[in-house]
C-alpha cells in the first residue's frame, strides 16, 4: 500500500514522506519514528535513559545535554517524575 506521511514541523509547515508499506501498522510505526525525530531529540537508549532517571531520583538533578537528546516522550516522563517529587517533598 502506498501512503503519505506528513509530520508538522512548525506552524503551517510540514515534512511529507511518500513510501510503500505492507500494513497500516507499518505506516503508524514509520510515522511514530519520524515524528519522534522532529519532536525533541531522537531519544536515549534504555541504559542511558535509566541512568538519567536514576540520577534525577537520587540526586534531584539531571544533565541538560542529556535531556535535550531525549525523545519528547522521555522528556515528558522526566517532567512527570519531577512534578511528583516536588509534590511528595512539600
């Protein structure tokens, strides 16, 4: 099946990719992967990400460069943890 994937990059701007896919799930996976690259960093591997979460929980701080390399989802999880720690430590 031929599909066109449009990824918003800015207001009124997008990247368009046209390709052949086997299934709808393949289209969705491609969209998620490409979208992640345009939103936030490309993501840390599991070990680096676990180290970042552990550091934040144990020391209450993180590395700004490492944070910028995280995917949007990884950054969102860190922010949820950060807010939770603040609420618990009131």
